[in-house]
């Protein structure tokens, strides 16, 4: 009896922690943790899981985990399902989830089985860590830089990123020139959002889409009775952009007659609505954009020189996509994420063969054309979570095939792949590591492809 009494303190020391203790521990850690039962319904959901996913605990509990986590592995390779079916835990598996705001969050997942006192499997547990900070660091190491919706690793674009804060901080008029589809409006928006006018409106008007009479009233507005049908005052784009930024897109299409009125508005920072008897002051920062060379239009007499000098205070010329092909993998990643959100899909990327075709194409329609190409691929890519070359528009493969006559698609892809590798090596002065990073592949993968495709390696490369 005495021995039993002496052993009782040991029993107290080995007493299992109460469920409340486990809950307190789970609530205190920074990793998201959730558990499911055998029917895949969420049975617990800690505070970090709420923070990372943006989903309140009360909304998650009792729901199938696939409804709570829109993860890249849910459909085909669920980490927790693998563990519950095989009994083998997974550690630090990389994937991503879509949070409550539709943003793609990179995470690292680990899984384990849940057993009852008799050893029966009663569910599973998964922990996940937000890798957003790690992802940002990876982007920096890769030489990627982002500002607003603009993403690039091109040295040609780096100049814009370096001067953008200073340009945005000033109130000077900016002229953005570049081919159609190069992202002129995105750059204008980035300038606005970095400027002191950020909290005021950003208003864009396409000057090439309207005839003079409509464009004049669209820019300056009109007073009731100014013309037949003008029953009440209508504010123009200058008024709507008050305190903010006005983008005059395709300013090169404005006729000389309207250029005079626009010049006066820019010089005097005032304008007269149609039918008005007094001027209205305009507190607006103007950004002009054109896909035409305004200096050439001035030489031809199609554009007023005084208006050109007024808008050409800070000039930024966006390079076409064919001159910054190192950005294609980044743009593909960005557009796939956007299309996944819009179409509720889980496409994880493009195959190396598809990327080779995309890198070989010249993009007369620039970034806008690349986005349209990927949207086309989303329509056709229904049986896989990767976009393959066969999902791309025919004219991309046809271009590769046209160089060597009528050949099979697989051969055309090889031609395109070889060309994209040669182009990447040329752009990076033969540096294979930099070329591999640009192409979105590991250095060893590039070596294997070069050997398979018979591409000689310059002696000066690394």
C-alpha cells in the first residue's frame, strides 16, 4: 500500500496535458494548423490558419477542407490525402493556396495522421507556413522587381523603376511612348499610386476612340443648353480627375483644332466647359501616352510643336516585349495567377516545351497579346494542370514550323526551344546561369537541353 502511495506522484508527473493545453499551444504558434475527420471535414482551425487564409474559424469548421483551401494540390495531389491513404507523413511540401481575397499565397505544408487511444486513424492534421516573405526574397535574388502591376527583370525596364519614385513625387507632365500593348496605362497608374495624388481619382480617356466634337465635351464637359440635347450640366474628365491624375491616351490622334484647346488647359491649368462663360481651374496632373512618335508627327506638321514641348517634360519610352523577352516567364506567371482567380482554376504553370514556344514568338501585340494567348490556352487546357504547347494558338507553332517547312509539332517545338535558348544565351552574353534564370529553369536542366538540342556552349560561359 505504501509502495502504491509512493508511486502516485510519478503518475501525476506523466499525466497527459488537458485538451485546453493543446488548444493554447496551437493558438500560440505562427504556423497555420487544421485537422480533419475521416470525412475530410475540418474539426479544428487555429488563429494562424485564420490569418493566412483570411477565413474565419466559424466558416471553416465543419466544411470539407477542399472548400476551405483552394490549394494547387487539392485536386490531383492532396498532401493530406496522401498521408491518410499511405500512412506516410509529408514534410515541407511547397504549394500555394488562394486566400479569401483571391490572392495566391505560397505555403509549405506538413501532414500527420490523427489516432485515437486504441491506435485507430480518426483523421489527419496539416500545418502550413506562409512563405510570402521567402518568395519576396527569392524574387530579389532572381533580380525580379515589381511596382504596382508591373513586373520585370529586364535591364531596359530597370531604368523606369529607378526613376519612378522621383517622377511620381513631382507634378510635371509625363509623356509615355510605346507600341500598343506595352503597358502604358499600367505605368501611368503606377506613377499615380506612388504620387501625393494617390488618394484622388485616376481618370483615363482614349483620345483616339472619339471624334473631335465628342472628345472636347468628354474632356471639358458642358453646361445645360450648350447644344441640343444638353439638358443638364455634365462634368468632363478634367473635372472628374480633380486633385488626381488624368491620362490622355493616344494623344497623337487629337486633331490640330482640339490641340489648341488642350494646350491652353495645360498652360493655364484652366479650361472652359462647352457653353460656359467663365474658366474653371484644374488641379490635375496630366500624363500623356501615345503609340506614335510625337516628334515625327511634329516634323510632319500633324502635331503642334508647342503642345509637344508642353507634354514632353518627362519622357518614358516603354520597350516592346520582343526586346525584353527575359520578362516572359514572369508575365506568364502573373497572367496564370490572374486567370486562375478569374476562372476559378488551378493551372500551376506551363511545360518547358510551351515556354520554349512562348519565348520564340515575337509578339507584335506585345504584353496584351501574351495575355490573350494564355487565355486561349486556359480554354483548351482542360485535362492537365499544366499548359502544354498543344494548348497554344496554332500560329505560334506555325511560325516555328514555317522556318523549316511543314514539320510535326514536336519538331517545331524543338526548333522553338533551341531558338529561345540561343536567344537567352545571347541576351546574357553567354552566361548560362543567367540564361537559365531568364528561361525559368534550373541550370542543370539548361545543360541537358543544350546537349540534347546540339547547342554549343561558348567557352566564356559559366
